[in-house]
C-alpha cells in the first residue's frame, strides 16, 4: 500500500455549479505533490475534500485504502490529515497555546515538544507573545507549527506562502522539505507559484476549470509537458 | 464636607449601596445564565426564524427601561397575571425588571461576539483534528471576551437605571431604595450632600464597569 489518497470520479458541485471534476487522482505516500493552476480552478476545494472537511457530491475519496465520508470519516483517520490555509486564523491566545492545541485536543502531553517545534520554526523567542500581534510570516510559521505538532501523516498546504516575503517563503519551504524527508510526511502543496512547485515537489499537476490537465514528475512537468496548456501555464503565457 | 466622609451619614447610605449591588448582581446573574446560552445558540446555528429573533433582540436593546418597568408593574400588580406572588414593591420586582432590561443586551452581544469570529475559524480547528464539540468549545473561547464585555455593559446600564426600579420598587426607605432612586429623592428634598455622594459612587461604579469593558475589548479587538 503506497497510496495515501485515491480519488475516483470525484465531482464537487455547489448550488448546481460543478467546480471540481476529477476522473482519477492518486497521492503517493511520502511524496510532495504540487498542484498549480489559476485561481478559481478548484484547488482549495480539492484540499477540503482531502482533509475530509467536505464530502464530494459524487465519487469517493479513498484514504489509506479506506473509503472515507467527509466529516463522518472516523476521527482517528481524520486526525492524520491537516491543512495549513492561506489565511490562517489563530486563536486569541499565546503562540505557545496555539501550537499546543492539536496535542491538547488529542489528550496528549504538550511538554517539551511545543518548545522544540517553536524553536525549529524560528519562533522560540515569541512563544509567549499574543498570536494576533504576529506578522504575516510569523503567523504562517505558527500555522505550520500547530499543524506539525501532532505529527500528521498528510500535510495539505493551501498557498501557504502567498504574500510572504522571500525570507519567510524560504524558511517555510525548508521546514516542509525537512518534515517530508525526516518523517515521510505526505505533502500536497497548492500554489500558484510554479517556481515553488519546481523547488519542492516530486510530482506536479495542473488543475484547470476543476479538472486535472496533467500530472507528472516535476522535471518532466516543467521540461517536457505533454499538454500544451501545461506548457503555456509553466511559461507564464497562459492568460486567465 | 467633613461630616460627609467620616460621619454617620454612611449608616444611611451603605444599605442603599449594598442593595443596589445586590439587585443588579442577581439580575445580572439571571440574565447571564439565560442569555449567554441562548445567544450562543443563535450565534452558532442557522435556524429559520433567526432573523426574526435577532430583530426582536435589537428592539429589546433599544426598549426604554421605563417601558419594561411598566410591563413588569402590570405583570406583578395585584390584578396582574403574577400578582399572587406579591413581588411588587420588593427587591424581587426590581431584580425582575433589571433582568428583563439586560437580557437582550447580554443575549445580543453574545450572539454578535460569536458571529464576529472569522468564519474560517471553525474549519481550521476541525482541520487540526477537533471534534464537533471541541470545535464549538474553541469558538466559544474565542468569543469569550465579547461575551464578558456584554455582561459588563449590562451591569453599567442597569445599575444606573432609574425609571423601572422606581416604578416596580417604589423607592421605599430601607427596603427598595437604591442608588438612583435615592438620588432622585434627595435632590427633590434639597438634600444635595447625600445626593452628590451617591452620584459620585454611581459614577465610580459605572466608570469601573466601562473601564473593565474597554480593557476587555482592547484585548479582544
Ligand atoms: N463553499 C462554496 N460554495 C460555493 N462556491 C464555492 C465554494 N467554495 C468554492 N466555490 C467556488 O468554486 C470555485 C473553485 O474555488 P476554489 O476551490 O477555492 O479554487 P482555487 O483554490 O483554485 O482558487 C470558485 O469559483 C469558487 O467560487
Ligand atoms: Mg484557493
């Protein structure tokens, strides 16, 4: 079993409008998969399905070989997958309390782990600070820390570095790469930054109008895409 | 003025101050116990008719307290539906009136506090592994400063209210005389010293309540 997710004939429809329509998608265990595509193409919707936050209108999401059912997916499976969103909303509490949350709700001890994780995202000094006073980059690093604290098997990233400065982008990419290497964490990264996909991902896919145009090993995706729309998107010529 | 601060005048005034605090405190406790859960449910759910309930709450917030006093008076008067309780012209009548006045405020501000949490917050908590119950608990914690601010605002408004407690309490010396009604009476009788003293105490209480509210809002904003 080397498949983390398998989606078959999955369709998501809001108020009669289909925004996602995938014949097939497989996410391999332990890979970093990047999904690129213009805004509105259905990338965030796909991540909500992968995080069991919604159930697809049609089709099924298989996780670790088991059929899942949106929010009704068994808690132990649900808790293996998490998302870092583009617009992180932190709790009105200290940085430390925000990061400890995932452990507390699992009834696990927080000792030591919070401190060392905060240090590894460069937030050790700000552990006691009020989370709402942080800068955008600091917020996203806390968001990453609060997701990684319970050691998820799958980390979903929804444009986690959009609008961040190069220093924070670099830091976050480094943390994600390390997490994937050291713990075998499966990562699905949604980004409209093709360079970021190129830097991080083992495989990259293009999502367009709710469909998956092409999915290939990252070097192939960028150097010799099969679909002309991929070539256009990668070269920045796609008009959308 | 020397007689004011050291003298026997306190023997008259202290019971008034304590009764004010007791009536308002109990009224506040009642409307908190009732209003916070109801406001939370209104803020959390999308039940049909919520808009109507909200409109009623906002109307309630803007209701002149003296009108509430009139309703409570009619309710408790000898021939009224609750006349048999014999509550009219007792502290209980004043507690009831103050609880009714502050209920929409506490309920409405609780609802608003919960609704003003970022709509994405719940989904993000769930993505971190929260159960439905844990997610709601996190949301309530997130809104707690707004809820407390509502309770403090209610305190400030009912402790300084005069019309309703005058109507239903009757301003009876040693029985239903509170800060506001004592000030009215003293002033009418030309006894300005105790009136001013009570006024200052009322001001200080209202000021402290507002100070607490501003601090809380500063922390939650
Ligand atoms: N909950 C929802 N209700 C209705 N429409 C939605 C909802 N979520 C997303 N959409 C619509 O689905 C489309 C795809 O959105 P999204 O998945 O956010 O795209 P992307 O993340 O690629 O920008 C958009 O047109 C968006 O307006
Ligand atoms: Mg999106």
